[in-house]
């Protein structure tokens, strides 16, 4: 399967009359914001849009316009003529509820993504690893399709971009990132209020969970990687759902001298999710690929479908130790 240009993707989106839009499992700001923004855009073109998420929307993003229209955990009855997967590097990332549409007769599949490890699994693929967020690609589609950047679309696109760039702190932030955001602000976007919603309004359960997880912090002997653990028992104790854990990994990464931060997280059905974040030297997308995962050079992850948390921890830390040692070989810092 080939990677198409954005003009071809735009033409296919114009043809869509009854599309389903789906982001990835355990959705983040880019996945949700991009899904909602594109949904509003296609409705301007006359489409009847259905939006789906395998998992619950994190509390942080429930302020977004149209978020209550996203169907959680199931796809309503069709018929549908198109499935648009957003921010999904591999087909499994759309979730079990959506996967049957990938092979359903009469449903064209469009894949819009920006992961360096992405696989072109759709009928029409647009994968741009240089894009800081899928929200940037959707912004460009708005211009291509000639739709109006309404207030609702602007809020969703800004949320997608600001979260996937770490508030413009990550190296994926480009001049084009700032130019796109400037266009949104010129539309009258109130970035202060949005940033308050995203960064300064945390549920009490999330703060309690942070307290518990920080108690598991371990820093390697070399001081160059650190990790945290999140169990389902901790979530239950704090009254927090799976949706409260999105930013925990960054507390390991931000320690002075640490290059790689890791979060081990117990998931339902005995699965263990491992998240990786790095600062400068380690390509964690390659690290995650060692365990069947993927992502970006500075943010990636993988899932172990079986195994105890302690077993997975030992296995992963052994590999990370070698990777970090190789990255710092011959360096003073």
C-alpha cells in the first residue's frame, strides 16, 4: 500500500457521505482534537459523521466542543461508506470495536498519521512524520477542502497541536507549527482559557494518583533513566480511572540528568503497557519496536499481552540499560 499526497486524501474525504472517524485506543489530545475537528469539517461538506473511540475520553479533554458526540466502545449501526483512522500507526490502534470496518465491503479506509513507525494499512494513506501532530495535517486539510475554521474547529486543532508538542517544548515543534497556531489565534482563539482547561484543571483523583505513583519512582544507578509503576490497585484506591494517567510518565523524564523516562502500567485483561519518553539521544521508537511497539523518536510505547508487572519491568529495564549505555558511549554528559 502506498502513501498518497494530501490532495488525494482531500478528494477521498470530499466523496465521503457517511464516514466513521476514529482515533487510537487510550486517546490523547491529538487523537481526540483531530477527530473532532475533522468531523466538524466534513459536516460543513454535507457528510453525516459518526465519531468513535474504543476507550473513554480523559477528563482533561471533556471540555472540547462535540466531545459528547463520540461513541465510546462501540460503532452504531451503519451503513457507512468510509472509515478515517486518525493518529493510528498500525490498524490495531483503532481498537476492537472499529477494526471490523477495516475489511468491511464498501467501506473505504483512509489513514492519516504522523508516527515515524507508522504502517500504511489503509486504501488511502497520508503519513507525515515531519508533522508535529495529526492536528497540523487536519489544519492543512481545512485549507485544502475550503472549509471555515470555526471557533469549535480552532479549539480542537489547537488542543491537538499544543498537547502533542508538549506546549511547544518538544523538538517536533517547527516554524510551520507556530504559523498554523498563529492562524488559529488570528481567528479569535482564546488560548489562555484552553490551556487552563488542559493543564490547570486536574481532578482530585488524578492528584492522588500522582502521589501514589511517585512513591514507586526508581532512578538507575547511572542516573540516566528512571521509571514509575502504576497498578490497577492504585487506580482503585485513588478512585481514578484509566483516563487519569496520561501525563505521569513525564515526571520520570524531567529529572535532571535523566535521558529516558518509563512508565509501567497495568491494564485490563492482564496486559502491561510500557511508555517511553526521551530528551535528546535515545530514539525510543526503536526501543519500543524491540518489544513490538512504536511511536516517535521522543515518545513511544508498547504493550505486553501477558506477564506480571515485575517480569516485564526486569525485561524492559535490562534492554533500556544497554540502549542508554550505547547512547552515552564516549560522551561526558
